[in-house]
């Protein structure tokens, strides 16, 4: 199992797309801190990168890599290796390489320019978001053999969590504005890993006042140690559940 992880990890690190992804993250991160007059503005710029660019690259690259590795996967299946170990090794190899690319590209600038709890939180959240969308990529790729459909599912998943979900939440807020639904929004937030990440980082940046009364509700809940623990558990759930579903389908799928 460790040997498979090492092969996948080293193979991905040599991939030109991952190298370009790392360099782009580094350029955007260093320039965000270099062009702004204070670190807070630079952190907000990196926040947008974490919420939009990192999920998109993670889910797209992982989905395409799995489809392109179909022959390698079939070769592994012909060996006396359990399917669970193969799928888990693929996930760990992809996840470790993507997290390393994020750490080198955005994590190092964060730790140098914001060596405090905010920078550390953004680094942790960015790594978790990477793992979430790699797990969603595994689910997307196992749902269909058609590469175009699989990539389409991955893109739609990213569009839903990055853009459509917020639109649906705003629609509900406007339609039910006469009712006290602010506390219900805390539950709704758990259905989007990107929203969980955004709220945690904004609360640590201490700009929750800009979010109005709802922001105060979020701060009262997610700003506590219990709320922080629950948000991390929810993000971990977003990693575990899609991967386990993909694992069950992989174990039962006739390749």
C-alpha cells in the first residue's frame, strides 16, 4: 500500500499541471501580500483563492487523473491486492500531492506574512477544502465510465458549492425574510463545505460585523470552541462520506 502511494505521489509531483498550479498559487499569494498595504487585505485576497481556485483545481485534476489512470488501476486489480487498499492508496497519493502543492504555493507565504492564528487557520482550511474536493472527484469519477460525463459532474459539483448554493440561500432569505430563520441558517451552512470554510476564516479575520445580524449569530455559534470543533467535524464528514460512497461503488463495480 505504501509503495502504491509513493508511486502515485511522485508521479503527480512530476506532473506539469501540478507544478503550474503551485507556481500560480505562489505568484498570487506573494503578490497579494506585496501589493496590499496591510496583511488583512492580502488575507482576503487569498481567501478568494482558497474558496474558488483551490476547489476547482482539486476536483478537476483529481477527476481527470483517475480517468487517465484507468489502465494503471486495472493493472493493480490484476494483482493480489484488495480493492479497498488500491482505492485508499489512490486517494492518499492524490490528496498528499494536492495538499503539498497548496502548502508550497499558498501556505509558505501565509506562514511568513501572517504567522498568527489567522494564517494557520487559512492553511488548515485550505488543506481541508483540498481534501473535500479530491473526495468529491473520486465520487464523480466512479459514477460513470464516460470521461466527459465524469468531468461534467465534477464541474457541476464545484459550480453548486461555489456559486449556486449561495444563490439558493439568498433566495430563501429573501422569501422567508419575515420569519426568524437566522439560526436555521447555521444548519443550512453545514450543507456546503465552502460556506463552512468562508465563515470560519471571516470570523478569525474579525470582520463578522460586516455580515450583519446573521454574522452575529454565526459568531455566537462558530466563534466558540464547540462551534469550531463542529465546523471541523463537518468538513471532515465532507471528506469521509463521499470517499466511502466511492469506495463502496469501486468495490462492487465490474471493471
